[in-house]
C-alpha cells in the first residue's frame, strides 16, 4: 500500500456508517477479476491501482497480491490500518489524485455511475466495478454513462457472490438465523442477488474500448479462497449456548 496523507485529501468529509452501502467484498470475487485481467495480457505486477471505497480492506488487500502499488481511500474510517486516508472519491482531486493505471472498487450502488465517470478521469488503463446485475438497466444510467462510455467487458458470476451488510461471511460457515416466530437454526449464508464485474479499458492510444464483450466468470470460489480470507464469525451470528435465545 502507498499512502497519500496530503492535508487537502485528509480534510475531506466523512459520512456516518448508517448512510453507507457497507457490503464487504469476498476476496475470491476480486481474485476472479484479477485472473481475468491477467488473461487479457494486463501486466498487473507493473501497474498501480486505486480502491476508492476500501471499507475494511478486503478488496484492496487482494489487489495488493497482484499490483505493484495499491492506494486505498474511503469516505468513512472503518478502522482498517491500510487505509491511506478518509476522503470522498467524488471530489475534484487535482494534484492529490494518486497516479494509477486502474481504479477497481465495489462502489455504493446509488453512486455507481458517478464513481465510474470519476474513475475514468484518473485511471490510465481501466476501471472495474463490482455491481448488481440490475446496474446495467435504467434509462438514466444509459443516458449518462453507457451510451457514450460503454463498458469493454460484462463479467457475471455463474455462482452467487454472498455479500451481507456490514459483515464479511464465509458461505461455508453456518450462521444462527431467527425466524418471525423466534425460532432459531443454523443456516449457511446465501444471497438472492446476482453480481458482475463491469470493466472499462483503454487501448494503447488511451482511447476507451467500446466493443462490449460478455464473458461469464465460471465457478471458482473454492479454488480462489485462501486461508485467513474471512474474519471470525460475529457473536450475534453464532449459535447461542444451548441453542436457545
């Protein structure tokens, strides 16, 4: 990681936790993107990346496995020591902007289009965002983003990417769930939401590639999961002693 501690950046506003889209990114989902980019000939080990919604660092730490340098910022301080600064990505950064080849992030859904447009101002090579598949719909996003700046790749996952608000969960570790009647049982965490990486990329002359290609990310969660990827299960999701509330 490489920190940018300039006073101009550090002085930017921070938002309270309850106003944020706090959905930590499973590390395997980021590794799937990096494997795809390497397969496209990207020399990631020579490039620099910026994660502007770094949360607790789960995505940024995986980027650091491949990229030469990773800059990590967020509008909120989640207490992760690798965060370079508390800063709103959507400000005019000017000379304080990190010098990067890629911007890669899991952006707030409501600000996703703004994040992408802003990221394209700073990323020399490309931008990749993890979004719900429904993000590709919508007249406003079409008119303000996709019509004039279409993505180069749409990469949906064929298996579900489990993301829960405020916590990173291992889909193989059961959590304690309580139904409306107050009865509890252990269930593996799941998700009804489909996710995809959208990738914008520039050619050798710096021009955005506009021929959108669709390529599914095959099942790879088990293959791309590493020891230590997931934090311990929070107490409120553990089975109570004796199994009773």
